[in-house]
C-alpha cells in the first residue's frame, strides 16, 4: 500500500529507543529459529530474561527530520512505520466506537537488541510485539527483511504495514478486554490463543479496508487505493506466518495441538474477512464455533 506523497506525517507518535545488542549463537540462523518460534507471540507468554537490557531514549529530531511526508514513508522503513501508525491512530477512534469503546493511542517504539518493557525484558529475536502492561508496540525494523528471507513473506509495503496493524489489533483487544481471554494457557487450532491472534489479523484487514479513507492533518489521505497486488502480498505474508508454515520452515513436523496463532489458511481467512467487511464488529473470533 503506497503512501500519498503529499500526506503529512506526525513523527511524535513514534519514539526511538535503543537496547543493548544481543548475540545469539549461530548468527542469522540462530536468530531465525527464535523468530520462527516466537513471531507474534503475546509478550506475557514469551518475554525471557536474557541478561540485563537497558533502553536509552534518543532525540526525536532525526526521526522528525527524515519522516515528514508520505514520500518519505515510501522510501524509508522507519518512516513507513510512522505513517502506518498515523493512519491507524486516525482510523481506530471510529473503529472502537463501533465496538462500543473509546480509543486511546498506544505508544510505539523503534528499538533493537534487548530492552525493558512493562511485561519484562524485550528482545529483538521475538519479532514485533505488543505489551499490554505498558500499552506499547515494539518494532525492530530489521525483522522485516528477516521475515522475507527466512519466512517467505512477500515483498512490498503492505506486508510491513500489516505487521504494524496486527500489533495495533492487540491494543484494541486491550481496550475491549479480549486480550485477557488467553489466560487459560490452552493451545490448538480452536484455542483462545489462536482466536486472539486471528482477531488481530482481522482487525489489520479492517484497517487496510479503511486506510485510504483516513486523512492526515492537512486533509490529504495517508494512503493511496489498494491494488490487487497489495492484497495478494498481505495474504501471502499471513500465509507465511501461519503456525503450520512456521513449523515446517523450522524443520519440524506440523503439530496442530501446539498452534498458538493459527494455520496459514486461518490467518489468510480472517485478514480477508476484516478487509472485505471493513468493520471490526465482524472480527469476533470468540463467538464462532470454529475459526
């Protein structure tokens, strides 16, 4: 999904932190295995104590300087996150009203290495994640390239924007209270853990359907209309991060009883349901017999 080159970005909605570097034996292969196992997991379940991480806030000046317009978002991955966050924050007040709730912006942080969060210690090897305790979504932009190289995610901006929108979906679940449904600790294709992730995928699809209708402070839409190739790329990414595909990619056999995020087919189906409906009320994965 391409940004309108003339749209104005608000970099104040994204902060930049830096944690301590993390070294994993085996180089990129070791990192990939951790990502394969941990991608998109709820932070309360997967945050590990991997040494003492520190987070140091950097000035926002450089982010504000380089991320001014949609044209910047089209050329730079950090600016693309800024623009996506702007668009999500513009859409979700409307979306949460449909759900009978009031929206509040989450915090968003660009970081790397290891760092402290309200859920424990964060680590880049986990991939992007949302921490409900501090209502913050954390992103290491190097993950996007790893997602393409190791998981087979599709090229293009929408797969990256989908990842950001998925984590915002978890923030919506914090607002609605659905995020608490996974405390039973169960796994499997019909578990609450899977239903939570599929709902976040559906919410990402809802945002994609409405993104071209949300306007920035200057009245310009943030994003240009979606092309069929954009949706195909997003669906291909949803397929790549299905539990069954990740298990196969990591060299193991497919064990549905261990699913925590949903199969490739489930993830594609629920993203598409959100996109086709354009309404978050169609994303209630907890009230259907089978997802």
